[in-house]
C-alpha cells in the first residue's frame, strides 16, 4: 500500500499544492551556506544589540532567531513596520489565559529577530539601526 501511495503522490505532486518554485527552492538549498549566513547575522545582531539589551538577551546557539525580551514588544513591532520591517507576534497569549495570572510574561515580551539567509547583510544592518534608534528613544 505504501508503494502505491508513494507512486500516486509522485505522479500527482503538483495537484496537491506543491508547485515547482517551492520544489526547486528547497532542493537547491545549500545547508552549509544557510548555517554560515545565519551565524553571521546572529553575531552581527549580538554585537550591535547586546549592550542595549544586556539583561533581556536570550542566548540561542541554534542561530535560528536572535531572541530577547522587551516590555515594549507591541510598540517595537509597530515602529519597525513603519520602516517595512515586519516581525511576527510569536507567543501571543492564548485566549484561555487572557484573564488568568501566569508565572511569566513570555507571551507579551518575547521578540524574535530573523537570521535567515533571505535577508542581506545590508538589510540586517538597517533593522539594527532602527531597533537601536527605538531603544534610545523608548527604552527596552
């Protein structure tokens, strides 16, 4: 049965939502290059922000995201969007916890900065510049 299903999906791949652009992108990724770029972006973010966010910095040696805490998360995300820098609202508080007291504030304060290779060095530096301006103006 497994072989029949595998053959069926191989023949009908495009009929099930996986287009050629997607397939070409993921089959042509150089994982070593991706890791190198993520590490490079992470180190740049760490170097440029660590002094401003010292106690809020969360060390993430996986290099997937640069993570820190900010009591002004919503304001920072909104501020950056004015400059076409879009961060996600990861960890929104689930509805079930809306009116409950919880032991942490990760939902409201956790900021993820991307380190992906889709961003150029210049774009990461631009994001850093805007974040540092925000921190000088409003604090962290």
